[in-house]
C-alpha cells in the first residue's frame, strides 16, 4: 500500500506483532547472515554426508552424537567467528535454536531435500565463511569435509538417485575427475572462488577430507575429524 499517497498502511493501526515474538530491527543484513551462515550452512554441511551414509531424515542425523558434535564444532569454530553480533542476540543462542530445530522429530525434514541445488547453495551458505576464516587464519576443516562429501556424492551416487541440481552439470563432470584426483573438483569456479583455489590451506583440508571419506565413509570421517 502506498503510504506516500496519504493512505495509512494499517486501517486500525499496526498489529502488535512483537507480542507474538516478532523482532523489529535495523540490523537486517546481520540477521540475514545469521540465517545463511548458521541455519542454511548447517543444512548444507549435513546434507551430503548423511546422504552418503543412507540417512533419510535430519532428526535421525541429529540423534547421532558424532553428527551433533560436528555441527556444534562447525557453528562454534567456523561460522560464528565470521559474524557480527546483533546486540542482545548472541550468535551462540541462534546456533542453539538451529540445532533444536534440526532435532525436532515432528519436522521430519528430508536429507534428500537438503541435497537439491548444491551448486547454487554453497556459494551463499558456506563459501563466504571459508573465505573469511582463511583471511583470519581460522579453521576450515568442517566446511572442507562438507564440500568433500558433496564431491563424493556427485561422483559416486548414480544420476537417477541424486537430488536435482539445475546448474550442476560441470560439478558432476569435475566430481568424476575427483575420484582419481580430489583437487580437480576445486576447479569448479562457479563455487570455489579464486582465494579458495589459491589457498594451500583449504586445498589440503579438502583433499584430506575427500580421501578420508573415500577410505572410511562419511560417519567414520566425521568421527575422525
């Protein structure tokens, strides 16, 4: 509705949404990064690891202590340090609500759904965290494991069984090459930015994770991490 024309946006005044828990803030961008780098990124971190393990639902994954520890570590040591805290709303508290949501057995969110369109998701959800951590000399091993699992998923799961990815043809091609040379997957320029491809720290972490996944499987790789 056009308020500039003198028409009020609410005929009877604005509803008291705050009474139902709505938050009014001028820190929209920081809140958006909370969601992208914690909730969405955590989805992408477990998606392909759990798909390779044959896990069907997110809450089933969260019932595995090693998986929960993996997500807690990713959030605490990799994602949260890249965020600007919204006053009064620490990112650690938001991270806790993410894990609570994932373990809710009433939601029954499917791992297969989380695997859709990885080529579009990783550049927004995970890659910015990796870039920031490389700049600050921080850890990237949890993210590297998630990305290695994506490559293993694309390279080993039959096409008819994979989740759709509308922009994933090149990713599948490179995932095939990665079966013999894991670092080949990092040539996917649509996802891996120049700083990542140039970073020996990230390359080494990715290759190590990929080889661990190939040798031991995703659940064991999580435990070993």
